[in-house]
C-alpha cells in the first residue's frame, strides 16, 4: 500500500486526519464525537445484577416475579432470594433503589 504524507492526508481527508491525530472534536460514525463513542463502549460487556433488574420494576408483583425467576434459574441462591423477598415485603420495590427508566445506562455513561 502506498504511503501518504500528513500534509496530503490533512488536505484530502481532513476528518480522517483529525481522528487519526486524536482530535476529540473530530466527527465519528453517525456524527458522534470520538470521545462520546469511547464513553459508550464502557458499558459493553456489563452483566446486570438482580438489583439492576429490580430497579426497573414498577410494582412489587413485578419485583417478586423477577426474584422467583432468578432463583428458579439458579442465578441467585435460595437464601439470597429469601432475603430479597423479605426486603420487598417490608420496604416495597423502591427499597432496592430509584426506578431506572429506558436510556438509564446511556445517560450515566456520558
């Protein structure tokens, strides 16, 4: 492959030059900025805990269903499920934290 000098790259492909040079204001895929794309990559591979799922619930019944489901699948122990059920019955679904709305993770990663 034929090489290209920096001056020619900057003249012919200014956005590519800025991106290669590490300019954080350089346009990136879909008009995003490089820095924003890096921040969104931090969330990849995140494995949510049962508390993350419970914080998305609107009612105590939904939370109980999640706890029972995770226990049945073996993702949480019987003892942990029992402690979550006690907490749910005494404090309600919001005892696990504020309700998480759609887009929660995208907002927290910015």
